[in-house]
């Protein structure tokens, strides 16, 4: 692991200040300052890799005419709560599955016309044969992502892929639960 001069200077400054100020060992943990953590995350690359793993498992189950619907990933901490990152990851995995030749319905996760996605012809009463779903669970230093492809007829999980993202500022902001407004009647 190569440590840049800037990061080494930061470590020395933090250590010096904390050592001379009489702070406890808990404050000397430089990893809490993010000095040694890689903070850049390429969500698209991670989502495409996840899609490739899912395809390896689901390929024998999904036919070329089957429709797969992508849904927003749920927040693992709060039931029935969603975040922007849950929508982004699901959209990106769906785009990759579309590029691999699967019929993907991304209407729930994307309304952006600029995405690289071949929207399939969907018949009026056509129901999806499979659903891409999952959860995002926020932790202190990382976020766990769990993806599933479920057969809607048998309710059987046909593909699973779990991975973690480092919790940097961008991921933390995108993973905040979206505000929901409830109507209360008396």
C-alpha cells in the first residue's frame, strides 16, 4: 500500500496534536478520519459487476422473452423506506442486464431518458416473470448491498449477489432515506 506524502503529513499532524493534547487512544484511530480509506467509489462499475454475477446464476432460468422488472432497493434499517442509492444501483444493474440481452422494465427506478437502455416493448397486461430487488444496509464505515432476482411465479430466488461499498460522503448522502409525507386523518 503506497501512502501519499499528503496522507502521511495528515497522519503525523493528527498524531502530534492528539499526543500533545493528552487525548485517549480512541482518538488516535486515524482510520476514523478516513486517512487510509479509499473514498472514491465507481457505482457504475460495481453495479455492472453485480449484474454479471447475477446473470451467471439466473441465465438458465430466464428466457429471452421473459420480462424482468427492476425495483428500488429497500433500506435495510427502516421498513418500506427507500433512498436514492437504492434506485441508482437497481437502475444500473438493470441497464447492464439490458445490455446483456434481457428484457428489462426500468420504469420504477428510472425516468431519465438519457440512460443507455433499450426499452423493450411491453404488452398492455404483461406482468414481469422475474423481479430484481434487494436491500441497502447502512453501517458506520460501509454499506451492504444485497441483490436478488426472484421468479414471480414460484417466488423462488434464482440469483443472489451481496457486496459492500465504502461509506464515503457521496454514498452517505445518497443512502439517506427519502422523506415521505403521510396524510393523517382525524
